[in-house]
């Protein structure tokens, strides 16, 4: 079987802030930016991985979501417990310094974990947890 990850989805509630984080701070390229009914879907990804993307989507866009579910999603996003993604880099310290300099919210400085991974963590503007692992 030949399966790859094509796209992952993370909620965003401020498209311009999402662009500042994913494009400007992380260095991802914008692959698509689509508006509809006052909402925006932005597709970004690493320049050297054209087949892998993150779609930053408005969390309330699904018409089957109830008002109670919309409130629950908004509350979870505000607490930072709704969306999570793990990225990886060969230069964890440089990546950490670049994100910190962009005023991204630091959750964890680069740390050697007891389970063998060195990583750091940030929150994106929507509250999603962005963990970054050191590739070795």
C-alpha cells in the first residue's frame, strides 16, 4: 500500500493571524486562500513538501454542527485543547528562537523528554498546540 498524508486540518478564527504564524513565523508557503460567506480556508505547507498541507479552516463552517457544539469548540479553542499538530525540524533551537521572536505563545522551551524526544511547544493564534520535535 502506498499512502501519504495529503492534508491535515486545524481550526483558525483569525485568518490574518493564522497567516502571520504559519507563513511568516514558520515559513510555510500559502497554497490556497479561499473565501466563502465571510469565512476563509487557507492551505499552507512546507516549501520542500508540496504534497503535504495544513488546511486552516473556520471551525463553525460545517452546517451540521449545532450551536452547543459551536460553543464547545470555541471554549476548547480558547483553552488550547481542540487542535494539535506535531511538526519536526533538524534545527529545533533555531526554530524555537524564530517563533519566540515572532511573539508566538511559548508553551514549552526546548526540552529533552524522558521518552527520548527533544521538543518544544507553542500555541498558534487560534490556541492550537503546535509541538515541534528535533529530528536526529
